[in-house]
């Protein structure tokens, strides 16, 4: 179905706003159930908070990197697309850099030991989901501006009519949309109050020809009170290729925006202090600042959340627009909110509600 025909066609079952993991997983479920859908993503690419640095040897995650045992939906999706899961590298000593920049070997513990990663990066899941969907149902660089009663008004002036509309975007972004008729004050406040997971963070990645730190008996894990990276991990592929280190940047978001190039230089100096001279000569570096992504973070998200919020779908958002407006971001998940498993759980919840409604409509009276 061409986008030009959306305004005339009233037979669309579902319009999905957001092409991250939750939106694409939802689209996959609805498509397999035989429902007609259209998905609109504001970015020029799919994935949402899942992204990768492309190195000459492979890809390294710039967004979420890990999943854990006890996350069955995610593990099933990895297996479904024939991707390889492998344990986070944790063999070797951990390093602590104190406030003076002095390096202490063998201090601390491997915080991500026991977790798993996906060889080739999490973006492989996005590519797998996109491939399951009809190309003419997927639209990039197409933002929603107004959510009507059974319709979506798009940034290019066109309109999509649908029985169900799903917002698979961070709730705070959803709170900035216009609704006709307007949502209740309680619903609007609920959306604005839900912090976007990891939106205030930035990740620095450096790739190398080989994971040389392992030769020194180092795991690649490091904690720092000096910075600019406060937590560092081995981000290499399953066989050590591509070889990579990544760290979370401890500099506040407002300072990162003005000093990105300086942060990159300081991060390499820090990696050299911790892992030796080879760390200062990467093949490629990448700094992904999620706080500066307009389709991820709002001004309220600039400071990283402290701890893990108690994510869920607030009661004021249940049954919105007579049950035809749904919220499917990971922050609204019934379990493991904020995580990728939560995104899949949220897609599962919303797909079940929509499919049950559509079947009841078609059932003979």
C-alpha cells in the first residue's frame, strides 16, 4: 500500500508510530496475524535506541548491548533469526582508576559477567524484523504530529486512518504530540512523568585490530572515579573480532554537547592509562550521545535516572480513546520495563489486545 493512498484507504487495521524494537516486534506479530498495518519511523533508519558503529571488521553496539538469562522472549528472537548469542567476556583482572587517575589492577568485580551479547550487534535483530514485513508498510523519515480519533497526521501533511493507533515511542516523546480529542490531564501527566531509559547516557566505542588487553590478563572491565569514562567493558565480538572497548561517559549531557571532540581525546588518554599504549591507537572511534537524539530524549531526560524505575503502564493510559490508542514502548512493559525484553513484552501485550478486539469485531453476532 503506497503512502499516497493512506488518506483514501479506510481499511487499515493498525498504525504504529515508532520503528524501534517494540514497534517492529509488534508489527511482526500483527502481520503474522493477518492484520493490515502501516509503521512510521521519524528517523531515517529503523532501530530506535538500537544502533551500531560499523567497523571494517564488523559492528559494535552503540545502544543496548546485553541480555540476561530469564529473558525468554529475547532469547527466542535471537534464535529465530539465526543469530549467535555469546557470553560477555569477563576473564581476567578488573581495573579501578581512582580519582587521581592512578590505576589499580584486580579491584572490583565484573558487573556484566553472566550476561549475553549478540554477535554482529543487536542491530541484527532489527534487520531480521524488518525483513519479515512488507516493504510498502514501512516508512522512514516520517514523524507523527497529531494523533486523532482513529487517525495519525504525519509531518509531511498526509493522514493515515486506522482502527487502532499504537505509540511505540518513549512516553515522554508521546506526551509532546497533539491529541484530538485531547488526552485527560492525568494521562498527559503520566506520559511526561515516565523517564526514558538510558536517554541521558552517552557511549564511547573504540575498535582495534585485536583484543590486546586480554594478552595482559585484563578482562576489559574497568571502573573509574577519574573519567571521562566511568564504566568500561570489552565490546568485542564472539571470537574477539571486531576487537572493541566501550565506556559510559560520566560527563553531564550539557557539557558533552559542547565538548564532544575533547571527550573523545580524553577517553583515548584514559584507555591508554588503563590498558596501555595500544589503546591510544584505535582503528575507529564513535561517541553516541543519546541525550542529544531528538527522537529519543526530551529536556527532562538529560540527567540519567538513578536506579531502575518501576516501569509499567499507568492506569490513566489504559483503554485510551475507547481502547483504540495503545502505548507499546519498553517503559510501559508489564515486566522488565526499560530493557529489550520489556520492549518485546510490551509488543506482546498490545498485539494481544488488538488481535482480540479485531476478532471480536469479525465474530458473528
